[in-house]
C-alpha cells in the first residue's frame, strides 16, 4: 500500500501482490494478510498451507512462496526490518528492481524512479514520441533518464511516481489514451507527431486454455480439500486440470508442475496431493 502510515513490510507485500494483478482484487486480501501477519516474522512462522490458502485467487501463487521466503530473510536481519537500500532489497528472495524501487521510494522516500508499465508508457510517449516503451523491461539509460526528472525531495518523489502511475492508468491508457484530458498534452512528443502506431504492440497474457488456467483450477481444488481436512486424489487433480479441447498432456503437466514448484506435495505411494507445510 502506498498510503502514509503503512509499514515498509506492508508496502513490500502490497507491491508483490499487485504485480500482474488488479489493485481492487489485491486490496481485501492484502488487508487480511496484514491482520494475520503484520510483520515479516509472523509470515515466516505461518504454515505454508495457510499462506497459500490466504493467497486465494490472486494468481501466480509462487509469489506467495517467495513472499514467505522473503519474510524469513527479513526477519533474520538485524531488527527484523525491511531495508531501504535498493541493492539490499534486491538481495531478498523474489524482489526485483521494480519492487525494490517501489519500497525504497514509497516506504522510505528515497529518490528513486518507480518504473511500472504505466510510467514507462507515459515517458515514452511524452519524451520519445513512441507509443510504447522500447523493451519489456527498463534498461540503464531509461532508468537514468527517469531519475533525472525526479524532484529533489524524497516525499515529492513518491508523489511524482504515483502521479505518473495514475496518469498512465487513467488517461494515457494503452488502448484508448484520452489526450484531450492529459495535463502533458502540450509537451507530448507522441501527440505532436500525430500519435504514430508502434510496429510491435504489447500483448496481454492469455489465460483461457493455458497451463496457468489449469494450474489455477488445481490450486483451487487443493485449497478446498485442505480446508475439508482431506487430500486431493491425483485423479481429481487431473480432472480439475482438464480443460475443454486442451492438449491431453496438459493436465499431467499442470499437476506435476505444481509439485515441482513446491506448491503441492504428492504422497509417494498413493500420489494423492496436498498443500505444503
């Protein structure tokens, strides 16, 4: 959460949860996590099965495992505090440049550019006259330029980053930008050039029919079985993972992948499945 009064740990959890997940879906689950596990030591000590159940339907449940690993690493630090330094943050399990910059800026008011997809699109259009950022992740030049635009004051930097995020999400939209409502319209190189279309457009991640959907169905069945105090038979797991018209090998691939990723454990004899921990 990027509001005042939220702990650095709460900010870190929120930023991990909101990766590739809409904030309205994140909010109630984040609030529940903060009630149940307000600090890293609390999450580190929680049963992993409880963590995966509480993750609910946020998607990409491996993030929940990484968050618990991150909690253990933070709890082991002096004072059990989330670090403010970018390099120290990125040394934590599952924390990449975006999350590190968000925590450093929003929780500690460090002068750091927070380059999410919306911010990168706003800067690409305004400064470069390009419809979209040139690569899937920001390089050193892009980050350096973004940091050169930051205010000198740390709190003002947080406001700046949030403002660009909101501008990209609400006005400088990917598909239907509302240039007539944009406060940067008079300075936008892309608008001045006639809004030229990019040769390569970003693709949204598919869901229907994918292994992700199959894995999600198995995870939902695993959570329900755990709450009921029973294992999930392999046959039921395969049935949950079977999607209409899918590759016949997909169900086994999805189930075995969950076990390989540590999101499920299989009984060596019966091959029934359960949640770890």
